[in-house]
């Protein structure tokens, strides 16, 4: 064996070795093939089992014919750990795409503007964001669904909270009803079994018995049969204002007025006289919506510009009234040409619509800033102008001022009256805009809003306030220069009395001169109140400063009550009593009073107007003269009166508050509180009886809010015609008419202190006789008979 390498090999042995090597190689190849085959079959069996389980219902899931193994079966073409079938399943799954923050922001912004974009908008978003149109469409659908769900959840929460709130209120009301007491009878609360039929029948029988008993008592009292069952079916029950004219006559304070009347028992005319329905309450309109506010702000700004131009315009726009003390009227044609707009109401003004435009300038004793506060506060506005403003309300505060009242804008309601039943009041809802133009220079502008809002107050659709207002300029001496512009289009709601027709149609009745006259008197009053604080005891006299201040406030309330009683509107019915001296008609109105500062009960107001051929100032001087008072005042019974106290209301001696008493009267007799005021537009004298305990309370400076007053008085106005002075006489050769005035006499009488009294025709005749006697005495004393 050691010599084999060096020896020559035999041919047979070499062949055997070669054959053995070939056999070993073949066995190794066969072993490798068997190992690969077993591994590939296991993989194929696993895949086949999974496919057969998932596709059991598919025709392709049936067994396939066996085939020869390939290299794919053994995984020779795939790297280690790869799975081609898993990748195919992932490709078949739905692909999810997460939007970027920029895409979401853009889509949210578009959703706020347009939740339902059209095809063009979706295509534009697709180009901007790099998304498919279907993605944009699906996003908006999902967003709308999400928003709807959010709203439903919010509504559910709100309704659940409201339900809980109502349930709690119901429980609280139920607990309160257990302890309630009937305000009429003071009985126990109503039980659940109150509406039992048997109990209702018993209650009905009891009420019938009580009605029969009351009817029997009424028949004995009236002296004639009276039964509610005799009234026809469907007749409505009489209200408190529908008073039966069958009771004995009652006068002031419930005392008898024993004077002959208009006849015996009541007549249908008498029943119609005082039979009126209950006065409806004033309904405030709804506040201005957010959509209306910008529109109204623009209207107010344009009105402000027009008011400033009108206040500074010259003679081509304003025409001076001869003898009008600076009073001017508007040239309507010039105004339409300068301020009219194509298609505006001025271009198509109806024939029955009248234009009233006036301007006046005056100095008032108050600085600009407090005056602006009066204009923007409706309570102070009514307090300053009781003879013009019957009612005023702030409907809505649209804009609050930046510096004080500057740039303030309010929506305001106002009712203006003429202190006579012969002229209907005017109602407007309008914007009031305040602006500070310069240091110490302010402007106020008023303009009516749309006719739809005016109609809420019952205002005629063609009556409106055109741009009106005033300029207020501070002066160095504590005064202010006020230039007032009043401009309206009016469609009269009713006929105007003949005596007031010229005055109203000329614009003087509600004109700028009348406004400025009332403003000047009010400013003088407040100046007099302020001066009381610095007056010494010698100037005050017997009444202290607090007593004078209390008396002035009481007199101011008296004047406001007197002016309010003479309003003529749709809520207050004035009925005419024909006849009287010189066929003079007296108008009466009945109303129940239950307010503090007034006597409780039923008050009869009576008024009449008469023309006198005497200048206004002559009549005013005669009426306020204490030496001639017994010539016209029937309540003095011819006795002379004197001033117990006099408080000036300004620089004009005619404007004052006085306390009058009879010369021969006893210490405990009634006194008279009187206030007189005058201005170029007219004058007024108001008075009311007041007893001695009330006078002592006033002069001591105590609160006078509960002192009852029932004032009467006179209103003296120019007749509104071109007139000559009294010196010219009736036979003057001038072209004018004799100067005259219109005097309105008004009385208020307490018919009864009972809220449900009954009035007869004798009471009304007595009041008419009292007015006729006063007018006759006045004419006789002035030589006008």
C-alpha cells in the first residue's frame, strides 16, 4: 500500500473509482432534490389550504389538476423571506389618504363660505390642492354630515336644558298654587275638584241669588226697575268708562252740584256721550335688527348733513315772516330743487300731503352739553316740553356715544299735541342722531324711518319727519345759541278746528318758534332753581329755599298734568255738548284716575276755544292780574285775592309761580297754586286749588309727590292770520285783519272718588255752564262782547 503512488495503476481500479465518484455525486444531487421538493410541497399545501378556505363559494376553489413542480414552487426566484401573495392582498385593500394641514385649512375655509360647492368649484379646489375631484366631493359630504350631527347634539342639549327649566318652573308654580289666596274674595286656593259639575251648578245658583239681591238694591236706589236679565243677549258688559247717567249729580270732591241740567232721565245721546271702550295700552315696537342698523346709520348721517345745510342756508331757502320776530318758513320749491332726489317722495307728493318747514334762532340760558343731554334723554325731553310733547319713548339705543353723547344714535317715538281737542296729535317714530362738530358746537338731527315701522304706531303712511333738528353753540356768558329747523310732511288724521286751521297749516302750530319758546322757558326755570342755592335769607322771605324748590317742582307737575289732559288722539274720546253761550260747543272727556299725585276717582275734563279780537299779551296780562281775577273766576265768588308767595321762573316777570289766597278768607280755607308763562309763540296760565295742610307741607320743603292736584287753566295762542296791531283799530285802512288770539279754557272736575261712579246729565251741564260763564265774564271784562 505504501508503494502505490510510485507504482503504475491498474486500468480496472481507476474505472471503479471514477464510477464510485459519479455515484456519490448523483446521490448528493438526488438528496438535494428530495429536500427541496419536500419544502416546496409544504408551502404549496399551506397556500392551497388558505385559498380554498377563503374562496369556498367560488368556482375557482375546486381542486385543480396536478402539475409538475416549477422553480416558482420552490421559491428559487424570490429572495429569502419574501411573500408575493401577501403583497397582492395588500394591493387589493382600500387605500387611505391623510390630507395635509394646508389642504384641510383650505377646505374648511371653502366650507364656511359655501357648504355645497358646484362642479367648477370642486375642480378648482382639486387643481389647487392636488387632490382628485372625487376626494373633494367626498370630503364635503363627510363635513356636512359631521356638521349636521354637531347641530343635532347642540339642539338636543338646549332642548334638554329648556325641558329641565320648564319642569322646575312647573314644580315651583305648583308649590306656589298650594298657598295662593284669591285677590277678589280672599278665599282658599282652587282645588283639583273645583270644576266638578255639581259644584259649578251650586256656584251658579249662588251667583244668581246674589245678582237678584243687587238688582233689588239698585232698583230701590234708582227709583225704577233694574235687572241684568232684561239686557238683550250678546250685549257686552259696560266698562268703567261706560258710566250710567242716572246717579245724583256730583261735583268737585264728590259734593252735590245742584244746578238745573239738560233734562230728566238719561237719553241715548247721554249714554253715547260717556260710553267708550277701555283705552288700549301703548305697545312698544320690536328693537331694530342687526341687519337694519347699518341702513339706519346711513339715513341718520345723510339727515345730519342736510340739517346742517338747512340751518346755515340763506334767504333763497328761507322766507322771513313779517312781524314774526325772526321766524322763517321754508321755500318748498327751492328745497325740492336743492335737496330733492330723483324718484323721491318730494317728486310725487300727493295733493292732500302738506309740507311744514320753519326755522328760528334764539339764545337760551343753558350750556350746550346739558342741552344735548335733554335731547337724548326722553324723560328729560318730556319734562322740558310738556306743552308740545304728550309722550316720548326710546325704542332702541342703536349707537352709544364715544365722548359723552357725540355720535349717539337712538330710535325714538314721540307724540306731539296742541293743547286743544280741536287738533289731533301727531305721532312719529324717528331716528335722533347727535354729533359734536367742534368744541362747543353740537348738532342734533331727526328723520323718520321707513313707513313700515311708522305703521306700528298707527301713523299715517304719508306723514313723516323730514330731516329736522338744531345747531347748539356755546356762548361765553353761559347761554347757548340754538338754531332750530322743523320740517315735516303731514297728512291730517282728522279735520282741524276752524280757529286753529290757519295756525296749523302755516306751520306755526308745531313750528320751530314754538319749540324754542318752550325750551327758553324750561331753561329759565332750571336757572331759577339753581339760583335758589345762592340766595340770601332776606331775598327768600318767609319761604325757605327748600320750600321754594318744593313749590316749583309741585307747580311743574301741575302744568304737566294740565297739558296731558288736553291731548286729542285716538285713545282719548272727546264728545261735543252743543249749545251754550253764542252757540259755543264744549267738549268733554271722562277718565278714571288712579295715579299718584292725582285725586283717585273719575275725572271729567271739559274744554272749549274761542276767538277774541284782542292781542295775546293783553289777555295774558288781564288773566294773571290778581286785582282783576274776581272779574272772571267764578270760584272766587267776587272776593279779592292776593299773592301769598311769588317765585320767579326767569328774567321775565310774567313767568312765575304764585300762591294766591282770598283777602277775606279764613285761615283754613283753600288756596290756589298758579303758574304763568309766556313766549313769542303764546302763553299759558294754569292753577289748581290746594288746601292749607298741603301748603304747609310744601313750604317746609317736604316731598310733594303725593299731594293731589286737579288743575284748570287757559292757553292763549295767536290766531295765525296776518294782523295789524290793536292801535290800528278795526277800522284801520290797512290790508291786515284786526289782531286777535285763540283762547282755550279747560277745567277738570272730580266727579266722584269712587272708581265705578255713575254720572248724570246735570253734572255735565254744570261743567258746561261753568265754562260758558267764564268765557262770558272774560269777554265782558275785555270789552269783546
